[in-house]
């Protein structure tokens, strides 16, 4: 297997995530304590937790958990779900298992780095960039132009990390149908689904039998410590291949994490309502902050998810601004260089902001003071 490049985001976070005083670029919604989550448990969930055996679990995932995951889709059965140790394991194994050296992949950028670096280690990959001048719109015509006879897979992420973009329903449906008509797998990273500002798009696995929908408890649910993700796909032969590949990685998931994820999913309406309310309450705070500095920032809130990608207009450049800000004031942001792509040009003047955590006021006040006094 070829050596993968350093994962820029995780390398950056290993330096700053737990040292910076203010994590203003968090990619997940506000988390909760174990006690808070258990307080949401129904009788069955509480009994499962209190009588839990700490043995091995099923490779596909706890049957009750898969049943609850399937219920978040329109027409899927528990047999259409395979659980993983987080979303990254699912992404990694899907790319490593479904792609071969003679294949071609189309990846939409900007993206979570693994979405392009893993396929790039296997086969030819072409990028199609979202259009920043058009609110990060997806150009399905450009995707179609980049398809080849050997295109095996198209990889997308909506709501998008880091831009917060969500395509309109017509555009999304066109992409799904294009892949289905050409016999191309659509790999759809949907980890922010549930945090849309408007109606949520149909999930790819609901729309097409050949599509793979990736999701996780980490982002929209704000429970990254559980490390429970999944792929939903109606092609059970594909899931079988991924299950056999999982034998070489995690083998099975953590039994406590599976029960806690089951409790969280059964309480999903309350958890997602809570997290959307936090985002809605935060947006006016960020609006007010950026309005104070119109010469320095071009800002728009996310259409979905809890991250967005404002523009920095300062002469020092976004990398210097982010570096100096965290070193001098302890406010952590992610500069555009973390999201650079080997496939397409990416705007060099952006930075990622997270709007899903409670009480950003002190961080924004610290950032304000730093800008006014530097």
C-alpha cells in the first residue's frame, strides 16, 4: 500500500486542539455528558446499558442499533447498514475495497482530506470544485464532463465541510441520477445531515440502490467520543465486501459505544432540535462579530452543518492571521491551507469557523480585542 501523506487537519489539531483556550473551529455540534445522554434513554436502552456484557460484538453492528439507523432512512432495512468505528473507517475501507488501480474517481472539492488522498493512493482521480462565487454551488455539468468510461465512483460531502454548502434538490437529484444511469457508485458523506437551515436533502442511499450514504454520531449528534459511524447501501454485496474488509481493522465496535449510540438515535429528534437551536442562537453572534470588521471579512452562515468558510481580506493573509491569533490569544481557527487540494485550485483566503458549540461570546470577544489592538 502506498504511503499516505500527513493528514493536515489532524496534524494541525494534534498541535492546537487541546491547547488552545477557545476552539472556534470545532466541526461537531455541542456534545453532552454521559449522564445527560443516559437521561434520554428509554426503558430498553437503560436496561441494555445496566446489563451490558463487555464481550465482542457483531461485525455488522448491534442489531438493534442497525434497526434504529435504518429507521433514519426512507426505505432501508437493518441489513442495509454496516457499522464502523467512526466515519473515517467507513470512508477508508470503502475506498480501499471498492477501487482498483485501473479505476477513475471524481471527487468534489473542498472536502475532508481523506476523500481525495485515499483514492489518489489507488487510482486516477479528478476534482470538481464547488463554485465559491456562487455560494459554493455544485456544477453537475462539470461532474459529467469529467466522467470517463472507467469512472468507478463519485465522492461528495453535503452539507459540506468546510463550506456549509447544500445543493438544491434539483441539482442533487441530477447528480444521483447521473451516477445511477452511468453505473457509477455515488459515495455520499452525509455526516452533517440533520443540521440544515432548511429542508434536508434525501439521502443518497434512499434515492439510488448503488449509492453509499456515510454517517456518524460525531457531527450532527455531537457525540464524537462514541466513535460509531455507518454506511447505508441497498447493495448488500457491497456491504458484504466492506464487512470482510473490516475484519482487518476494528473487527467490531465497542459494546458500550453501540448501546450509547442506540440511546442517542432513539432520542435523535430531541438531540438534533437542541443542536439546531444552538446553531440558530449562535448565528446572530457571529453576524454581529463579522459586521464589526467589514474590511477584514466576507461572511455567510452555513446552509447546513455547523461549519462554514468565511473569507479573510487582511493584507497579512489568512495563514498568518490564524497562526498569530492562536499563538497570541488562544483562539483556534483552521486556515485554508488545511483544505488545499491536489485536484483543484482552492481559495487561499478562507478559514473554517464552527458555529455548533455553546457560548462563543468569550472567544469572539477575545478575537475582537486581538483585532482591535494588534
